C-alpha cells in the first residue's frame, strides 16, 4: 500500500474521519489539528493492518487472497480481495470499517472516545500513546476480527 492513489484514498478517508472527530472531541483550532492527526493515523493504521492480515490469514487457510485498496464508483476507499487468478471475491468500504471499529449507533464507542479524548491534550507523544491504546482496544480489535471473518467467508 504505497502507491500515490492509495495514499490519496487513505488521506481522503482520514480527512472525513478527522471532521467527525473534531465535532465530537473539540472545537478550537488546535483541537482540529489534533483531530486531523488522529483521523489520518486511525485510517492509515486500520487499513494498513487489515490488508496484510487478510493476505496472511487466507494464505495460512490454504485459500490465498490478494487484498488492495481501490476507489469505488463514488471515489471512496475500498478494500478489495481477489483470488490469485484475479477473480474479485469481496469489497469492504473503508468508511464501513471505520464505522464498525469506532462507532456505535453513530456515536464514538465509549472506549474509543476515552482514548481519543485523552489524545487530544498533551504532547504528540501522548497523542501517539492514546492512538495506540485505541487501536489495541477491544471494540477496535473485535471489529477488525468481524470484518476479516466476513471478507474471508465471501
């Protein structure tokens, strides 16, 4: 996942998430910058973890898949899985992944909210630690597991 097109897709998703986070977590200019950092980091790390995991787990299961990031018909980032011969297996819009991992009924999951709110203050090192704690939290890991299972069953 190093192409410019993929980076542009991740950046656009990170921007959308950052706007949502800024509305929930703060309102000042510094808060918007920090929400931007958190949003971009969350998207990059979640997608960056999911794609190689799909490939590794499917290979170990004896049904290897290639996963990559593409734009859907609306230009939104989508994780796509294909068989070794190029047959499309499944698609997962990144915004669906983010909603499942971070939100409950349209609101930030309380655990995610606590970690991200903690990352809105203090140094960038403090924000990085809060981000890491959020990514390792049960709601995020459970959502990744659910999405991975769904992608591999299709």
